[in-house]
C-alpha cells in the first residue's frame, strides 16, 4: 500500500505564495509514474492543475500557467507545487495523485 502525505496548505492573501509538498512512501512509484496535482473547489468537479511525467515533462492548466510550478525531488520521494500570485479563485482543496493513489488533501484559501 502506497501512502501520499501532503503538507503546506493554508490561508494566504491574494498575491501571496504557498508551496505544497507530497511525499510518497514508495520511491518506485515516483520514479516510474506521472504525478499530478488536482484541486476541487466547493460545488465544482475535481480538476487537474499540473502534472509532471516520469520523463520530466510538465503540463499546466491554463489558469495557472506562469504562476504555478511543479517539481520533483526523487531523492526525497517528494513532489512540490509552488504557487505564486495566488488569486481567490485558486481557493480549493488540493490533492496529489500518482497512479491509483491520492494524498489526503490540503486546503488552500486565498482571501484578504
């Protein structure tokens, strides 16, 4: 059983920054699978925000391009989502995903 443990959510003012972390209990799974960050706002469907492939290619949803950055540290079994220039519409629960496994969710609230 693979566990994904997230950290780094919180409350931030518009224009601020947060960094989410997702640490896997298995090194193997980060080496060989794509890793995604999803988010789900109240009343909305879960959506893919960013993804990094096993080969290092990255994808970003249009609304976060230029503001969010996904990266991985294989030595630490950890994937990061750096979020800059945050907007109120970024408010959601953020989840990391690898293959069939999901993190527990991290609340990100952007509000003044």
